[in-house]
């Protein structure tokens, strides 16, 4: 195990266990002492923690490329030769557009995705999501306890995206395993990451072949029948985008729902407010997203640049620490307090600029429905043992085991 950092300004460790569990004091210190910190660990990176810097770098697509958005360089990037899908990926040279593309490809790749993820399009999935949440709660309510992360939060996004892609919902557990293998555990375990990436690609490749033969009313068919400049969307692009949808929507939303439950389990006054003032829910969701933002992305420096005096070289990695930006006291009053009806909340949990989350309407709907259904059936609950809660961190931060009990 690597020694713990003694100086976080020059040697931070995003996989340090204490940091994953409670990164907030480190960010507070860095914001004041060294707003763009640096480390040589995990392939090396720069880490801005002030809102202003995260915002500026995320919008500067000329100097900061999205060609690799992983926060650690422990395994070859998705577009590298034998990156993760072996021959299939090599042959296709698949990335995960639009998140791994820069303009001009990014522009059409993103435009393609927006219609099926508009607020109206997403509303269609709300009844099914609600039904799913009810079934999950039915499964454990009589026990007086459940794991809020693995029995509930984890189960929701994987099933919803499976429905949208038109792939079997009983594969949801397998998807979650693959996605964790790729994005969470695999970030420090290259073999696992490669195997998980390959499994996802091979599975989706087979789905695409099947859907070419039997088109349906699903996202894969939508992508296959869409056109760009009068031409069908190239199949490798469809594969990369489906890969992204599976990977981007599962860990992230699961983590947000889990963190929200973690907060509510410890704050009876906030539970009471949400139950008595249900109209507050959309605003409360924005606040929970701000306070417990799960996602950090990365950028690759496109050419040598001095950013606020930091000598960044071409190829360097920069972490888009959206979660730290969202706790910056320069922008948010009392940033460590969760104020469910916070009036001014320009949070960047979904990013900012051209790569801003394309799935935000879906994520918000899933969070809202998951919390509404939980609070309706289990209004009074607490953590079984706060110390026993385990957290994942790095790219996506959120609780992974979280015993919750109720009377
Ligand atoms: C609470 C849950 C979620 C959070 C916090 C979140 C966060 C983010 C962030 C921060 C980015 C910006 C990436 C960057 O700047 O490099 C992003 C991009 C993206 N997200 Fe999400 N996301 C969530 C859920 C979802 C869901 C459910 C989907 C769809 C299934 C999704 C699909 C995407 C896509 C396609 C992009 C790339 C957009 C582009 O590059 O133009 N996300 N997300």
C-alpha cells in the first residue's frame, strides 16, 4: 500500500481511504493554500478545487481535451490499442462518444443523444421507475433493515437504462458488476478493468447485431436508424455511445441516491420537511447533488500551458473536481450545510460547458422517484452503524454498503 500523503498540495492521493470517506477538509485546505494541487500518484495529475478554476478549465476545450476522462492512468485508455476490448475494440477503435470526443465530432455525437434524454422523453420512464422502487421496497420493508446502497440505490439506474436500451433487465446485476469493474475497482486494477470493458463491449456488440436484424422501440435501434449528414451513424459510434450510456448512468446515479439516503438517515428534520413539503423535492435534489456530488472527470492538456502559474505540459491530466467546486464558500454560503431550499445554487454536479451531463433529466427523475417512494413507505430511518458504511471514490464517490434500519 502506498504511504499516506504528508503534503496534499504536492502529493494528494485520490484513492486514500480516509480521503474517499471524508474528502471535504482536504478540499477546504487546498482551496486556500494551493488552489491547483499536483500529485505524481496514479499517473500524475493536477487538481483544481475552486469553483472558478473548475468552471474555467471545463469550458476551455481548446487547451483541455476530453480524449481521456479517467481520473487515473493505471490502465490503457479506452482508445488505446489493446485498451479493453481486445480485437473487437482494436478493429473498431471505439471511444465513448460524446464524453471522450472533442469538437467537431462531439457536436453531432451529443446532438444525437439529446432527444431521447429530454425531460419529456424521460418522463415516459417515470411510471416504470416508480414501480421498480416499490417492488424493491416490498422486498425488504418487513425486515426492518436493508442495505440502502446495494439493495436499493444500486438496483435502480441499471434496470432503467437496461429498459431504455431494450436489453434484459435481469442482466442489471451483471451490468453493475461490469461497470464497477471498469470504473470503480478497475481504476486500481488494470486487469479487472480490461476484462470488464471487454465484457461490456462484447455484450453490446451482440445486442447491436441482434437489433440490426430486429429493430425495436429502444435506444440501440434509435441510434442505429439515426443519420448524421445524411449518412447512418457508423456502427462503432453506436457501440461506443451505448457503452457510455451504460457506464455513465449506473455508478453515478446509484451514488447520488445512496448519498441522499445517507444524509436523510442522519437528518430527521430534512426527512420531515420533504414529507410535509413534497413540492420541495426538486430543489432538495439539486442541493443534495451539490453537497454530495459524485462525479470527478479528467481532461488531458492539449498543449503546454501555464494555468494560474501552474506549468501544465501537453499530455498532463487535470481532474475536474466538480464535487470540490460545489463546496467552495466563494460561491455557496455555508457550503457544508445542506439547505434543502437553498435559493442560489449554481452547482456543477453535472459538469459545465459542452460536456455537461446529457443524462441529467434521467438522473434527476430517478433520484426524485427513488426518494419519494422511500420516504412514503419508510419515513423514519437511520444508519445501522455509521462507521460501517463503506464508500467508493476516485471517479465516482458514493456509499457502497450502508445498513439502514427502521422501526
Ligand atoms: C446523478 C447522476 C449523474 C451525475 C452526477 C452525472 C455527472 C456527469 C458529469 C459531471 C458529466 C460531465 C463530464 C465532463 O465534463 O467530462 C457527465 C456527462 C455525461 N453524462 Fe452524466 N451524470 C449522471 C447521470 C447520468 C445518466 C443517468 C446518464 C445517461 C444514462 C448520463 C449520461 C451522460 C453523458 C452521455 C455524458 C456526456 C455528455 C457529453 O460529453 O456531451 N449521466 N455526467
